[in-house]
C-alpha cells in the first residue's frame, strides 16, 4: 500500500485516541520507537518516516483488530470518529476497508507516490504566482470528502477550482492578458493551445473532464454519490498533474 500524507496523519490521529499501552505494544511490535506514543506528534513523526511496507502492515493490523482497539478507547466515539476519517482518507488513496480487511480499488504502481502528494509537490515547486490558491483548493477538496458530514459537492467544486486556477495561471504566465476575474476558463484553455503549450487533443481532454465534474449533481445510474465524486476527483487530479508537469518541465 502506498498512502498519502493525509492518510498517515489520519492513522496517527486514530492511534492517539487509543489507550497508550496498547499503542506502545503496536509500535514495539513493528519496530517503531515505543516512547513516541507519548504524543500525537510523536506518533505522526514515526508513521511519516515509515516505509510503505511497514505502514501497510500497521494499517492492516489496525483494521483487522478494529473492534478490539475500539474497546481500548474511552470514550468510544473518539475511535469511531477517527476510524471513519481514516477510512475516507484511504478511500481517496484507492483503498477500501471492507470486512476488517483492505482492498485496492485502483492499480498500485510500486514506487510512485500518491497522486495528491505528487500534485501538491509539483504545484509548490512551480513558478506560478498564485500556486498556494491551487494547493488550498486541492486540500479543501479532500477535506470536504473525508469530514464527518461529507460535502461531496464542495469536494468536486474545489478540485474543479484547482484545475481552473492552474490553467488560468499558466495562461497568464505565458502572456494571456485578460483580467483574472470572471469566466476565464475557456479563453485561458484556448490560449494555451494557440501558444503550443497543449494540442487540440489535450484541450479536448481537459475541457471534457472539466465539464464532467461540473455536472456533479447528476449522478449516473449505478453510482453512489461517494463513488461518483471519487471518480470525478481522480480524473481532475490526473488532468491537474498532467498540466503542472508540462509547465514544470
């Protein structure tokens, strides 16, 4: 399993509400520094530095023994709340908790970091003027998906904003001169094609994904809202990553 920083922090939050002697044993069992369980920050630091294989083992252990660990938590609603957040975070990474086990929903490319982490890194290292706005939109999209009362429309809206802002800012960087307010998505996208940054097929793909997630209220037959939003986010993440990688090249 290869999970995002978000899921690692979600796991740390879950472990931090379970009684410390139990977490101490888990850490000792998997070769972490047991004294790190003294604080949530210590737990998070250990998990962030763990290998994918080791982290997978811990996640599988926690999921498999969830009922036992819940009994080691007081009040139990703290475990329920944090476990739900971990469950939703893993779902964003392409892993579904089902019957005390974890199954992969997406292809697992060994050695490749999760797309959310990769996208944020590419945005942060870019020369885009308003790159923090893009990062903030990406983060809000995930936050809306995993919070206790999910805002699925907000999740799709924010990832669409990230794509729109990214395309608009790259267009400005390459000389597009219109103001940054108003509906500049279409003109910005067209400008990037005329400047040779993208070709016609790229423009069609970006436009199609943007339109697809803009119609988020219309859930196709056979999809739950959660499934459809996750699909839309994945498509939009991929388009954002495609554009930012081209820009940074």
